[in-house]
């Protein structure tokens, strides 16, 4: 029997490699199936889970308890009339200090435009007859600049109680002339914020001039910082309302945005009044 291999032995030898290959193939298929199953579970989880809503921006509003804002415009420039609709739409009233000698002339508002503003509830105040630096005139001329200005505005039918010093310049003689001419208060151009009971009704302190590079965030910061410091009276001083026409100008879109913000903050306790309202008049 030496050298002879039984056929059953040959059969066993042939089937062993085939069996090993088959087992390996099954193992591979099982592993692949597991991967597919896991992938399907992941995909099912992604598609069946409810989509989360995208985060939306929210306005961070401060609760105002002790802050009043007054918007004031100096000179009566023609472009000031642009703010009329923005004021009314946002339930705001402002004080317009008018150089009456310039009224109805080129570059300045007409008496009809002033009357529109006044009828809307805005205040008309005096700002001298010809925008004179009051430290450079004395005596009768000083009184003429202040008194005749008020007389002109009264003749238009306005109640006139508030005054603003041109360029912010004044001394005791100028202050006394303002009193003698019948004004109940006078605004300067610096030193703000003011208190609710000003130490000097004829030297009301205002925030720094709003100029061409004053941005919206800075304006809102003036207001919020006063509230955060305990509150007070924030008096803004505007001149031109235009895009680049003057150093002392605010862009219309910047003012409109600020007016809208002020309007919104009134529902959070912010109060906006004219200077006259704060000082006991219109």
C-alpha cells in the first residue's frame, strides 16, 4: 500500500482549503453587513430627527428707569426739515433753535416749515437774530440780537421759552440779556449730561456736538451709559442733516436709525422730551 493515497484522503485535502476560504468570505460579508447596518442607523437618525430652528438675532434692550433725552437742532438749516417725518413716525419731539434773521432765506427753513414742525409738537426756540458770538457784542446790540430774535419768532405765532447760545459762548451779561428778553432757559454746548433739576437754567449742559464722524453706536452709548451711571438728562446738539455737506452734520440715514432706536426704547422706559417740556414749558 506504500505510495498509494486513498481517494477519501484526496477528497479531504481538497475540501480543507475551500472551507477556509468560504469561512473567510463569510466573515468579510458579516463585517460589511455590520458597517452597512451602522451607516443606515446613522442616516436614519439624521433624517428622522426634527430640524432645529436657526438662531435668530435678538435686540439687546436696556430697561431705562431714570433717563430723559432731548434732541436739539441749531440754526434752522433747511436740511433740518428732513427729520420731520422721522420724528413723527417714532413719536419723538425735538427743539429747533432758530436764527430768525435767516428764516426764509437760502439754505434755511421757511416760516411755513417751522410752523409744520411746531404743529407736530416740536419746540421752536431762539438762537439770536444773526448767529452772533455774544461775547463780541455788548449793551444794546447784545439785547437786540437776543430780544429781536424772540420777538420775530413770537410774531410767527410760536410760544418761545428756550434759547441756545451760538457757538456755546456766553458770560454773565449775555445770560442776563437772555433772562431780560423773556426766555426761561438757555442751552450751552458741553458739560453734559444735565441733571433733572439743573443748577443753572441758563447754562444747560449738553453732550458733545454731533459731527460728521459721529456714528450710531456712539450716540446710543451716550444714552445707555448715562442710564448705567444712575440716569440723567441727555441733550443732543445737531446742526446740518446731510451726507458730507458740513463738519457739523449727521447723515440722514444715521439720524433716521437713531430716531427709530429712540422710538423703540420708549417702550423700555426711555423718555424723550423737548427742552421746554423739561423746563416746565411747551
